[in-house]
C-alpha cells in the first residue's frame, strides 16, 4: 500500500495525541521511533497489537525506541483506549488524516466481502536520523513487538 520503503526519509509530521500534546518527527531526533498505524481504537486486532507493544515496552525503552500509535479516531476515543489498557505511549488522533496520508497507509480494503476505504495496519521503524529502517505491512497483532525487535 505505502510507497515508503527502507532507506527513505520518513515524512515530517505533526499531530496531537489523546491529551492535545503535539508530536512531530523532529521531537524524536536522536531516538529510534516506531510509528504504528491501526484501523480503530478498541477493536480486537488493534487492542491485541497495542497490548503486545505495551507488554514489551521496557524492551523498546532499553533499545532507545519511542512508540507512537496513530489512527483516525478522535482524541476522546484515543484517550479512552489509552486509559482502558494503560498504554505507556501516546496515541495520535489523526482525524484529518494528515499523518496517515503522509505515510500512505489509507486506501481501499476488503472485509467480509465489503469494500471500503480505511487504514492499512502498517508499522514504520525510523532510525535516530529520521530514515526508515523497516516497514512492516504484515503485522502479527499478538506478536508485533517481536517483529520490530527482531
């Protein structure tokens, strides 16, 4: 789906999280950044994915990674999702899809024979200099941390 690949410069972005704090690519210079896009807060697959990342958060921190979750949900939905599962990382409320479009993860999807537009579950691993280190489009929701920290 996305045209971004390993070795590309990550798109610069700025969006607000569940608490209204702005996050941009430049905020994470000098750190590795995992930006994971998920279709909808509080749905089974997205919950499994985010909980796996939460349960492995210390491993990410030990390897100098910051994590950012992104969906088109509003700040209230993102806040409820974060609080319900006690996520230690921010969730961006990208309602205008600026970040989603910058990374190219919005497009046609199929579910139970129905076609619609939505977010393709994709994770980008970005190095300390803003270069994409990995693009994971075949996300295994229950073992996603292992896919990233291989």
